């Protein structure tokens, strides 16, 4: 789906019946991993969730903001340098 640029909330909603509640639940799971100091695993889930929600800034603004801040925190705690930190994350937070 990523290759065809169809890995979006709208496409997943249509083809897989994904809801905003599913996204919220995935965020909560990633948050639990973060709190257990499993930063690489949390980062992985947050990255996937970011890909899904990247175009949902207006419809899911609170969740999108939490995902981007969580992802940035994971990247920092995973000791990623500024060059390795995904610039999409940083730009979306601003």
C-alpha cells in the first residue's frame, strides 16, 4: 500500500475498516511500550501510525500531535542524531 501511496487513513478506512478508535488504541499501546522503556518498539508503532495519520492533521489534530511528539521523544531516547531524526516529524510539530 505504501508503494502505491495508499497507506493513508482514508484508504485503510475503506479497505480494512480502520477507525479513529483503532488508531487511538494503537497510540495507547505505543505509549505503554514507551512507559516500559521499550523505545525502539514504541518508535516503530508511532512511525507506522504517523504514516497513516499524516494527512489527518485537521480531523485528528490531538492524536496527530501526540503521535509526532511521542515519535520525537523516542528518537531522542534512541540516541538518534539530528541528521537521523526524521524531518517530517520535526516539521509537523512546528
